[in-house]
């Protein structure tokens, strides 16, 4: 594997993938829990940006 040349082992790759999956899971959960609020914030930000010009 090309990872071995850089000093990475298969464990490092697995840990990195797991960390990425956990991070994505947290982002999805936060999006579903706060989705309505986030859309409200985005809409408010768009209105402020629109009227700010």
C-alpha cells in the first residue's frame, strides 16, 4: 500500500475513517435537530444581507 511509504499503518487509516464517520454522524444529527432553527437563521441572514446593501 502507498500509505506505508508515508509511515501510515492500516490502523491509522481505519481510525481516520472512523473519526470522519463519527463527525459526519454528529453533523447529520445536529442538522436534523436544529434544521428548522438553522433555516430560520439562514433566512434571517439572507434578509439582513439583502437589506444591508
